[in-house]
C-alpha cells in the first residue's frame, strides 16, 4: 500500500507539473490550425529542404514549449506545413536548445558555462544529424474528406492526427484545393473550440498514461540505485527521471558531485532527447515504423556519445 500510494502521488504530481505546458502546446496547435492553412505554409516555407530545417530550428527556438507542449504542435506542423524535416527540427530544437531549457540549466548549474556550451554543441549536432535524415523523406500520403479535393501530408504522420469537423454550414463555399479551413469567422470559432477540447482531452489522457508509467519505474528503480550501475543506470535515470529541465539540471548537479562531467552530460543528453514521457507521447504523433527507427537512431546516437564522453573526453 505504501508503494501504491507513492506511485499515485508521483503520477499526479508529474501530471500537474506538465499539464500547463501541454495546454500551451494544444492552444498553439489550434492557432496553427485556424490561422496557418496549407497555402500559407507553401508561401512561407522555402523550397529547399535544408532551409526548411533551419526554419524549423528557428521556430523551435522562439516557441519554447518544452518536451510535452512541443508534441501537439509537432503533429500539427506535420499536417499543416507538409514538411517532415521542418517539423522534426522544430521538435528537437524546442526540447534541447530553447531559451527556457538553457536558462533553467544555467540557473541550476552555476559556474558550469563550459559544460553548458558542450551540451549545446552536442545537442545541435544531434538535431542536425536526425533532422537531416528527413531531408530526403519526400514520401507523402493523400487525405480526402468526402467529395472535397485531396491534399498531401508526410507519410510519417499518424493518419488520425488531423481534426476536421464532420459537417460545415450549407452557406459556406467549398474549400479550394489544399485549403481545408472554412471561411466563416463564426464557424472557425466553433471549429477552434471543438479542436481545442478534443486535443486537450486526448493529450491529457496520453500524458496521464506516460506519467503513470514513469512513476511506476521511479518506484521500482530509485535514482541512487540507477546512478550506481554505470552506463545502463545512466540511461535508465535519463529515461525515468527527466521530467522537466529544472529537475534534470538538479540531478546533473548531483551527479557532478560524485562523477565526471561526462556522466552529467550523458544524463542531460539522454533526458533531453530520450526521456520516457516524450517517447510515450511520440507514439501519438508518428507511425509505428517511423517511431521504431527514430527511437533506435536516437538511442544509438546517445549511447555512442556517452561512451565517447566518458572514455575519450573526460
């Protein structure tokens, strides 16, 4: 009963901490649905996939929505912009290089400017490596609603990712090609509220499941036990205990007291790109095959960096 009470307390506490960021991400996703239809993105985004990568990185820098809030917006960007590389670059940028994350690390790790500079450089390298793989990902699928014109969306996105009302007023003219938004301001407001409630409920349930899984792992595997088991324990700590940047930096500061800076860097990188909550929520964004390859690539990249940091640098 004590373990059950501890699990429930951890789950609810983490859910309450992360839910405001989820709310911000869902609100931004709804704003993107209403005000940035596909033709807008076609005009704004550059034709070059490499420039789209840089545009996604810049968007992630100016929208610091965090690990949880970035995933609803990532799903919306895949559908609205049609750019896989831009959406992936936004997601990786907002979880690792946003001003909010870097500021929290700086506050919790005073006097560790060199460590944070190394973290930023490695994070940027991981971002460019992963996002560049999607530069050539031009495979797309078609979507059609009733008799309306179809539009294309990235093949990596889950088919249930888009939210469109079932009916439209008879007075509205049918959408033009690649434009799925109605023109009536009143109907746009109704669609925005409907989409906001649907996505908020959907993502809240996903977040509760993710927090429950993480709380279970934290009860079964205490942090002190994980940190005493070398590289395997370091990976486990990054997956289970990287709930938010403040907590990550505090654990990294604790690690620096007994281990080399390479171990702390490995924890920060693992917690940033491979934490359990992000991995669980990502299932609701991309298809299973993409999820498997993306997770495998991120895991192997972080493992290689951890080995390099601990055996050749520090």
